């Protein structure tokens, strides 16, 4: 219920960040937890709306008003339970989710006033880890059914956890050397330290999930014997930049750079790419781009420039386009730019040049919206030693999908009906199914897919269901 | 008589004749010396003629609802006709018989009666044709006129007269039972004779020629004029009955009738002996509430109790918390409550057995009755003063009926026997008080019992088993335990009906609380706590016809909600009288859902066994519920055992106590009690409260004990509120009264276990209920992650929870649509909303349109601009919503040509002349801001009888919300809290409503008059009564609606969907041929054009919207309206939050146009060009078979879609007959023309009679329409009247008018007084002491805002109720004086009744308290008592001086003569709130139209 009328007296407090000058000196997380009193004051601002748009805005359907209230009442353990009911990994979303819930908060009608939902979420789950409230929830009974989950990103993890808790034998395949997908190899440590992923993975293992890392699944035979298969392989084919000079050295996909940074930090591999002392240009104005910018700062790049094809969005929520409670198409300045660097909107890259290695980038300004008409006389050339392409992802990688022969939708993603693919016993979840999206959607996908697998298996056990008819067992 | 040919009186569709209500005018005339004369009859008939306006007629104006007269047997008449064949007086009786019209049938019935007379040892003397004029009754009445004959029966030799009367009763019952509906016997007695029929009052003596016959002589006569909501032909239902005539309603009838039936097996009477079996059942089927009352009263009297004694048993006065009653009388009542529960209701009952005649009022005193005694030995009592004009000098004294008091004229003692004397005689006949004290056991006197073993099953599992959710903890129980108050919510209910919910709600949710509207008033359980009682008792009841000490052996329970230790005391009672038996109400989980039915049979059988073993407390317990056993829904267990035992005739051998984990809200406990539980132990709720304490949900320091005590107290309070909604005051008469309607339960289930409850759309049966219970059980099996209960989303939307029609999708798309004007976005909204309705559960969603093969082109359909004129916005007061929001709606509706509604908070007069004027001015029970000027500035005046969110309840605007502006438009004081009473204090019955409609017509003859009702079973019948009362418009609100704050149990559980209420109304109006003359509107969560078209097809001419236009103007369904924290500036008065209001009139305009366009598209497809041609076309609707999920649940919509034959029209096509033609005011207006036109002073003198109602109303309308609120200068129009003024004398009297009445006046004097001056004094030469006699009736100055009034004599109950500005002087008042007063000054120069100043939050009263008894009669909740200070003293003196000058008061003269001394004897009654407000001078003028509260200069 919060405190009556508290929203009038207490202002919103956003995430507390370490000062840029300090944080770029290390790789530790830059968001600091809010002190308890402040959190509870923020919890008090929640008004327990009759129609909680936050809860509707959250893809997971997190019971936000309910745990806000529990925090306000200092009942963190119950809050943690409430939170985990809908979200397997609140510590991931509490760090990485852009918080559509806050955009939809009723207080956000008065723009900039939303309850600090994400901070509360993070505080609940961190407190729960600290207090030891998060323990493995091993299934009481085993079902004797087995499921292979391919891909250990957040969708795969969530799906595996749900299935394991339901008593199924779950094998989680990961082609990289460690589980976590983009969580581990995409997102930098200063946004999520890897111990955060590791402790959760440990929980999964204790719940019975068997991890097989470093295994590239590309042959259906590898999946023979499982009762069901879940494809959670992500959407990892990056969008390329077809301009002259693309082939030059020093032009890389953002993910290659970020994965290298992550491995380097973890000490598991020598970095192949480095931004140190270079003029870095990041093409693409999204979160991946920002992570590149921030990583480059920490490598002490000579300069960092981030360019974006689209024009600069308005500073305030444009109510004619994206009125509350929709996600507002407005200007957001990333944490990375707060740390330094330059940003330009409405830039069309026209070419890259250099002698073997990239040295310059050439661009023109455009009108900011499709068809991106060129602004006359706006050609520009900048020095560029490292060009990182962070323009999003096109769809899932295909070898396994082709091998399994599952149908795909118009965008190349796996086509499904309630997560079931065209091939009986094969399911899909996460970006592989839905296309590139938010981590919060990935978790939701994993949960829903697990439920679909469960229903299918239950039908099989019933004897006359879909699984039973299909022979009950995925045949590789 | 035969009813067979008349199909109209049979149930069909949603109409059922058993919903009929009636109310009436009554009068009695008696000669104290006991000499019979025809003059008595003549006078009684004259009185009856003058009560005609209280009766009614239907569509056929000549067919009255009924009139009749009860007389002593006119011996001269019969002797004249039968001569020597007639035995001496007293040894013969006359049966008045209604026989079949057909001669063969008639002969058969007559032969049958003759045979029974002989068989019972008496002798048939002769049949007599009663001379009648068949041309008199109207066509409707004539078509079913019975053959009316009288049978003279001679007593067996040697039989004494009382024994003869008993034989006559036996003969009558036998004949009635054998002949069935072919025979009605209005009277069969050796003492009295009844003439009655379906006639208007003036028709009675023209029809019965005997009544003009001089030989028809009597020393007493009782007459009655009936007003029925319906006019289905019935000669039988006219009054008087054999012993009584009744004005009012018995609210508890169903329970009373059930209990009576249950009692029959135990009846035994030495006087009757074996004959008693012949008369059973006591209550004749198919009668009215009065008939049933008469049946039982008759039995009690014939079995040996005196008539007053029997009446005191059945209609006891409030005695529970009375220390002013003698102990023996309180003992009498307490003892008799062990025998019979009160027949509760607003009732004035006039009675006579031929030897005494009198009348009594129920405990609330909600019907009027005025009497006088003359010097020459006559006593006259009637519903109104003035029905029999009498020379002033001949009147010795005058009085009124008082709550709970008996008025009795004893012809053998030749005098009026005072109430105290009479009751003392009855109460001391036997040592009742002693018996009660000695035999009754109080629960707290029982020894402490061992606590039971703590249950093995964990709390959480058991909570899940009973369907607990987090909301139960957070929303229901925590607030209850923290504050002891039932939690409040807002914005109505947009969740599915229980039967359509996917959530499988608990059985309680299928039951909707019934509530009083129009035909009886709800009660204010807080301010009028003096009449309320939650005391319950268990034990076995004994033979009603005997009286012994053993009858009092009952176990008394102070509060029907039992704590654990109290239940154990009961369970382990070791007493020579009491013994308990616990019946396990669970069944083995292994049996699954199918186990429910056998389990019910088992518990019924076990209850029989328990009774056979001598148990008199049956505890139905589901404590055994756990992983192995599923609990029977506690309501089902209770009702099944209750009705089973009623059927077996053994119900009274034991009380039923429910020990269940299921109940945890006011509603659940109310339903359990309503279906027969005497007490409930909600053990799991109590345990859960302990958990809440442990978890820190409650304020720091709260102990488990405190939490439980508060919750129990809070539920008891809520229980009182639930009862009081229906006008019921005591738990004992609520128990088993079954005052609920079931929505969504199968007929066979209801018939078997909830016998007599209405259930009109079918629904789920035992099988489904069993499955639901089994499913809950399955969910309760412990597993991982069960530490927290589920969140079910009942009170606030949750993605996986209960469906809400207002959800993120519908709200945001609607807002985007109206803000951008995007028709496409609206279509997305409408699609979602319409689809939601279908998928998620309201009745309109289950309907589909029957589109013809070809529609019509869209451009031929009436334009949207025409359709939107049929729309109005809901009644939301300024105060409940912000000024910005209120004015936005008004502007939008004015732009559209639709109508906005003021709500009950008045309106700033500056808005009357611009685009912010609300076309509809609401008149609600609080009458805030309702002045002559306000009423004159309306196109429609809407009388709010109930509101969807909380029908039957009042409201409260806390002082902190009453800022300067709101206070000014409400004409009250800033900072002073305002209370809206549950009832309109001028509407306790249908004839009162008729009067208010008349009053409002006078206040604004051009406005149409609307009455707002809420859908519940029988609303159609009430609507028919409303149509007969002359309203132009009736609004049927669905239960779902409601934008303001209300208790959660009311939001969810009172009233039914508008679809049912509207269809019932349409069907009933058509069957009564009343539909053609009244507009019908509906509202309740209407959202789309589809909704509008469905409503039209079901019978609505117009539609109202409240939530949707609010959402269009920015509401996001926070549901925080009651908290003043609305973040979008709508439901708040906080200036900061109001700044956030972003709504624009065009948003609302866009919404309504979108809706109308959607409706047009549907009209085109339906092939209907004009909207009016849609209205009532039920044939274009059908149940949507394509939708799944509802047929399987047993739902049957055929009654909803029933289309009766329409005699004239299915929509409004003609005006009501004119009502104001003969108003006295036309003469006043004529005489006042110079004043009205030229402001020249005029003086007028006229005679007045009780039929002249609302004197001054039309004149005031003329004044304010010409001269505005300010009116004319003081004393411009001076009117002197002589006689008895009719009701509502001086209503809304405008400034500049002074009415001086020499005579007396009836109820509602100075209603809404708006600045005029009233003075009432006895006529010159009166033969009585003015200050000891009644000069004005009840409810004087109700809602007065300005002006002054002076009364030289006593007034009745509720003097100056809700006065907010008038100054008045009176010489004595009845109960509840100055109730809910918020401003003004009242001076009482004499006695006051009880409960003075209840709910009085403002204004000042000065009470002359020379005998120092006032403090005990004053309700101290809100006021303090003070001495009169110097400044006050001067104001007081000047008022008293004006009183003396205007009325010639001797009392005032005496006081003024020794003022210094006199002023010491006054007590000043000062509301705490008011004092604070004055001290802080919180007055700030916020608006251009600021009203000052009464600032009249000191008077001479």
C-alpha cells in the first residue's frame, strides 16, 4: 500500500552511480545499491494502483506493487519470494533491464517521477543472496523425463531452471566455455560482475541442471534420447555495414570486441582487440554500442565517438507518438557517454578508409528518419583506428536450425506456436524465436517455453497426448 | 376468487408477482362511549376520501389499488334483512366472501363452506348478496371482480364468543385450504366485518351500497387506501385484513414466514386442542406481507393473547439499550424474543378486534400517524392530520404515533389507554422479566472450556484450502484488524460475475445482498444505533402458543461472531438445558468433487440424529479439513441443514453455529447468518489475524488479542450495515431471512438448499461446486514455494489474476483515442472492451445480435449527433471529484446536447448561466445545496434512491475535504464533515416518493423528474411504482457502477447487473402498461457502442456513463478516490494534485461520438435507422451459442430475453398525466402577481386542507426564476392560511414569502426551506394547550438551507434533519431531532425525544431543559453540551421574541418575561467539528458564487 500520499512529499531517486571519473578506472559495477531507508521511502511512493501499469508494462508480469509494499514494510524475505515467483533472475533484470515498468508507472504520467522499481528489485534480490534466502529448489520428485536446452543465455537458463524444478532431467548445452551467453560474454563487468551470473548458475546446477559447455550442437544426433529439445540459441547474426572499406582491419562487430574484453577480464584469454590509445568509432546508438564506448574508455582510448543513423529524439516523452504508458521514444544518454566521448545523431556512414587498417571514417548527415535523405554538403571525415559495428542483430544462426529442419518465420526466427516448433518435441525460446530483445523478455520466454514443454510432457504421460502420439521421444 | 384467466399475475420472464409492494394511507375513527352509529362509518369514509392522494391507480385510472373498511358487525342491517332468523348479537358471525364469478363454481364453493360450517358444529343461517354497483370499478378491476356475498353463521348453542371466534377461524382456514384460490374470506367474525376491493378510495362507498345504509352502524371503523407498485388485479390484497390494516412493509418477511413454518410442528394450544392441526399452515400462500402478518397475529390472539400483547411480541419497540424503559417491560420483550423474532419493517399498523382499536409503529417510527380526541367523544387517527376537519374548540388533544408506541382506544374502558399503562398491564401479566432472568444463560456465564488441539495441517495449507489470497490479508483483514472498520474501496466492480469467473470464487460471491429502495428505507446503523442490535441466541424454541419459564431457556450471545474460546464454551456446554453436537462438514478428498452431494446428505441426516439425541446446538464444523478432507462450502452446509430442518419441521429444536475456515469478510458472515446460522466462528480468519500480527502487518504493539477483537467488532459493525441496508435492525430477525439474490446458481440447487431465493439466470450446481472445492484442495497440497499466498487480482488488476474490464489495455487505448481523436485507436479499444465482455464475463457479453440478411446503408442511420443526446454522465458530486473534472464533464455534455449530473453536492450558481450548467440536478438524501434556485435551474431532477456501488447506504464527506468552495455550493460550513443519510428522510415508502415527485414538480414544473434505482430482484416492480408515482424517467443502475468510495463488501456484493434489472424493468412496465409514459435509462460500466445497442434492445431509451468519461478525462483507475490522493487530479480536492488534471471537454466529446458512431454501424447492420426503433427490440438479441464456457455452467438467458406482449409501446411515447392542475399555489401565484412582477407587497388569505400539498412550492419557483436565489425582499408576499395543511407545507419556500398557518400541518413542513418564513399556530379558539399538542408532523425542515420557521406546539420525529441554514423555534420534538444538521439554529422550547443531535456536525441547537433530562436523550457522538453565553443569549432571545410575535406563544412570552432566569435553563448543543471550524475560521471563498450561510439580521 505504501504510505498514503508519500509520492507528493518524496521525490524519485534514480540509481546511485559511482562518479564517472572514478569508475572508469576499474571494471567493477558502477551502480551502487540505495541505502535501505531510501529504498523504503521509494517503496512508500508506490500507491498500489487499482490498475498497476508497471506490472502490465513488465514482460514478466512482475508483481511490482506487491513487492514494493513488502519492501516498504521491511519484509524482504517475503518480497524476495514474491519477486522470484515471476522472475528467475531478478539480479539480472535489476541490473540490465531498461525498466519498461518505470516508464509505465502511474507516477510517470508526471514524467520523471516513476517509483524506482528497478532499484527496489535489485535490492530485494541482493539482500536475498546476502541472507542466504536463495537456496536451490530441487524438485521433490523426478519425472524421469529429459530435456535438452541448447543455449545458456538468460532464456535457456530460465527454461532449464523451470524444467529442473519440475523434476525433469535437464541438460544445458553451451558452445562457449562458460554458461551465460551474452550475460557473460556480451555485457561488461561494470554492468554485471560475472560472479552474479556464476552464483545463479551454481544454483541451477544444484537443482540438477547438467551443464555441457564448449559443446557446439550442430547435429541432431547429439540430441537423441531427450524427450524434448529447447532451442535457446539467441539471435547472434549481427547486422553488417556494407560500405567501402568494411574489409579493412580494425573494423569489427561489437560483440567480438565485447566478448574479448570479457574474456580478458576473466583472465581466460588474451584480448585480440584493444581500444587502448585508439580513435574508436562505435556505429550504432544502442546499448551494445554504449557498452563498447564504456569499455573503450576503460582501455583509455584516444577518443570515442558513437554515431547513430536515426535523428535525435525529443528530450521529453512525445505524447503524440508514444504516450504514457508506452515506452517513450525519447532521448536517453547512456551511462557510457556520461563517462566521456562524443555522440552524433542522423549520421549515415559512407565509407571507411586506410591502408590495410582502418584509419578514417567518412559520413554524411541525414534527415534523421527514413529514407534518410542526405543533408547537402555535410560530408565529414574523422580519424578512426577501431570501428565497432553495433547495429543490432538480424536473427539466429542457422546450422542447427537447418539440421533440425524447423520452420522459420518471415524474419528468419524460429516459427513457433506456443513455443513449439514445426518439429514435434522441439521448442524454442528467447531471441532465437522472438528476435533480438530485452533480457526481461528472454527470461519470460524461457519460463513460458518451460511451461509449454511441461504441458507437452504431461500429455505424453497421460498416454494420448501430443507427445505420446509423436513417439514421446525426440528422435535425433 | 379465480385468478386463472389472468395471465398477468403469473411469473414470466423476469417478472414475479411476489415482488409486489404496497404502502398506503390509513385512518380509524372511534366513539369512546362505544355506541354504534352510522356517523362513524360516514366519518371514516370521509377520512378515506381525503387520503386518496396516498393511494394510487395504474394505467387504467379508474382501477384503484385497493380500498376498504373494517366495522363492527352492523347488527341492525342483518336483523333488518334476516329478522327472527338471526341469533342475538355475539352469537352469530358474518363471513365476507369473494366467490368465483361463475355460478357453477360459486355453488360448489358455497356448498363447500356450508359443509365445513356444519362439520365444525356451527349452523349456516343464510347467504346474502352484498349489494354493489358493478359500474363503479375501472375496467381492469371489473374484469376480475369476484362475486361478493356474505354468509351468516350461527354459533353452536352454549359456545362462548371467544370459542366461537376460534371455530370461525378453523372454518375459514379449512375452507380456504380446500377451495384454494377460488375463495377469499376478507373477514369471518362475530365482531367485525370487512368491506374491501380493488377500488379507489372514493369508489368504496359507491361500490358497496351497504356503506350508505343508515343501518350500518359501528362504534369504530378502520379504513385503508392502498398504493401498490403494481396494478395486477387483486381484490384480495386490499386492506383491511381481519385484524389489521398496514402502511409499510415487512422487510424480514421471508425469514418470518420460514420461521413460522418451522414453528408449526411445535404448536399446541389447549384452547384449540386438535383443531389446531386444521388451520396449518398458518400463513396462507400467495398473500402479501400484511396478509402473512395478519395470519400470525390472528393465531396469537385466538390462542389466548390479547391483541396488544400479540402486537408487542411481533413488533417490539427498541429495548436493548434503553434505560428509560421499566425493567419489567424490557424483560417482557427479552422473554418474548425467545419465542418469536421481530417482524421488522417500516410499519404503521392499525388494528381492531371490534372491541379495541388502535395503531402502532415499528421501532424506527418510519410511518406517520396523527390523532386527535374531541370533547364530544370521538377519536380520529390517520396517516395525516386534517383528513377529518374538526372545529378547533372541540379538540381536546392531538398527538402522533411514536416509534414503538401503542396507541389504543378501548371502547369498553371508554378512553385512550396510554402506552405506558397498557404495556405495564401486558408486561406484568406474568413474571416475564423474572423468567427471562432466571432461565436465560449468557455465553460468558458458561465455564471456560479447554482449548482444542492445535491443528496438524499447517496454516498456509489450510489457507489455500479455503481459497485465501494475499488480498485477504492485505486488503480485507489487515485494515479490519488495524481499525475495526470494514475496508473501503472505490470505482465500482469491473470483474466478472462469480459464475463467469475463471477463478472459481467462493460460494458467497454468488449471493448479492438485497437492499431497501423506495418501498422501505434503509437505516443508519451508526447514527441510529439505538434501534440496532447484534445480540443472538441459540437453543431450542418451544410452543409459540404457550408461555412458561422454560420458553426463556436460550443461550444469549452478545455478538454472533464467536472467538475460539467462546465456541469451545458452546461445544463443551454441560448444562441441564443445552447440549451441543458437532457435525463434521468435510468429505474425503479421495472422493473428489463428486463427494459433495453425499456429504450434504450425510450432514443433513446427522443433524436429524443430533436433534433426536436431544442436541439443541448444532455446530457445523469444517475443522477436519486438511490434506485428506475437503470442506463443504460453509454457506452450502449451513443453508442445506437449515432448509432441511425447516422442511422437516424440526428447525426450532436447535440453533445452528458455524465453525468454518472459510468466512473472512462481512459479506461471508452476513450470508451465513442470512441462511440460518445463529453464530459463526471464523477460526481460520482468527488464526490468520494472529499471523498478521506476527508478520508485522499491523500497527506496532498490536497484540493478537486486540487484532482479533477489532476484527470481530469491525465485522459486527459491517453486519449491522448490511442488515440496515435492508432496513432490518436486529440480527435475530436477519437470521434465516434469506435476504439475498443468487446470480449464477442452478435452479435445482437453489430450490433445494436456498429455498425461496431468487436465481434468475441459472448457473452452476452441486457438481460444479464440488469440483471447485476439490480444485482448491488440489492447489493446497504443499509444494515448493508456497510460503506466500497467491495474488488473485480481485481488487486491483493483475496479469494472471481476475479479469478486469478496465485494464491497462482498455484504459490506455481509450485515452490515446480520445486525445488524438483517432477513430482507429477507438476501434481497437472497443474491440478489446467488447471482446473482454464476451470472454470475461458480463451478461451482455453472452448476447449476440440477430442481424438481418440485409441491413441499411450507414448514411441512412440517424446521425451520431442525435444519438449522443441520449447520453448522460453519472452523478458524481463536486467534492467527490474535483471542480476541474466536474466542469469538464458538464462542458462536454452541454456541447453534445447530452446531460451531465450535479451529483449530490449542489452546484455553483454561476454555472447556471454558462456552459458549465449541469442539466441534471440530483436530489439525494443529504440534500446538499438543494435550494429552490438550484431546482429551478434544471432540465431534469433526479431523485437518487440508491447508487450502484453501495445501494442502501449513505455516505460521508470528511471535513478536511470540505473547503470553502465546496462548503459554499453545499451550503454548509467549511471544515465540517457532511453525512448523507442512508434513506431520504422523506421517502420511507412508495407514497412518500410520490409526494417528493410532486414537491419537485412544484419546484420546477418544466423539469422532467427522474428516479434512480439500482438493479436487484424486484426492481421492475419498484419501477412500476415509480411510474405510477408520476415520474417521467427511471434510471436502472447496475451494481457494477460506482465511481466513489464504498465498503468493499458493498462494491462486490450488493445489487445485480443492469442487464437483469433493465430487462426486468422493461418487462414489468410493459405488463403493467406503464412503459409508454416513462423514459428508461440504464448505466453501469457502459463502455462502447455495442453496450449502448444492447441496452437499447433490452429496453433503455437512454444511457449513462460515469467511469468511461472519467477515463477519457484522465482517470487511470487508481481506485484511490477515497484517499484524496488521485494522481491525475480527478477524485481529489488537493490543490497540488488538481493541477495535474489534464482532461479536456473534447476528450469526453470524442469519446461519446466514437461510441455513437460504433452504435450507428451496428444499427446499420441491424437494419434500424432510428435509435428509438431499437428500444425494446429484444427480438434482435440472442444468446451467443458460439461462445464457450457459459452454457456448460448452466446459464440460461431466456428470462432476460423474454418479450411480453406490449399493450401499447415498448418505449416512452406519451407524457404522464398532469399532476399540478388543482394545486392551491395557482391561486397564490395569481394573488401574488404584483409582487412577482413589480415587487409590490401583497397579502393573501386562504383556507387550506390536507389535500393541498406542497403549498408555496410553485410560488417559490416563480420567485426564484424571476428574481434568482436572492428572491424578493422580506415579507413581500404574506400568506395566511387556515386549516390543516397537506404534506410538504412550505417546501423550498423562497425568500420574500411568509406563510402563516392557523391550524396544523403534516410531514415535511419547510422541506428544503430556501429563505422564506413559516409560522404555524393553532387556530383561534382552540380548545387545547398548544405546547402539549402536536402541530407539525415528522421530518420538518429536511434539507433546509435558509429561512426561518416557528411552531407553536410539538413536532414529530427528525425535526430539522439535515438542516444547513434555517433558524427555527419549536415547542417540543420527537426522536432524532436535529439529526445530521450541518448549519442553522434550532430552538426547542419543550420536550425532546431520544437521539437528539445524532450525526449533527454543524449548526447550533438550544434546548430548554427545565427538568434536566436532556443530556440523557442527546446523542453525544459529535456534539458537546454547553451553557448559553452572552452573545448567544442575545441571538437566542431575539429568535424567541420572533417566535412570540409570529405565533403568540405563551411559552415564549413566559420565558421572555423572565429572560435572565430563563436563559439559564437552556442547554446549547454544539457540534465539536463546528466549533473547530468556527474557531479556525476556515472559511475561504473559492468561487464566484459563494453562498453565505444564513446571515439574517437580528429580528424584532
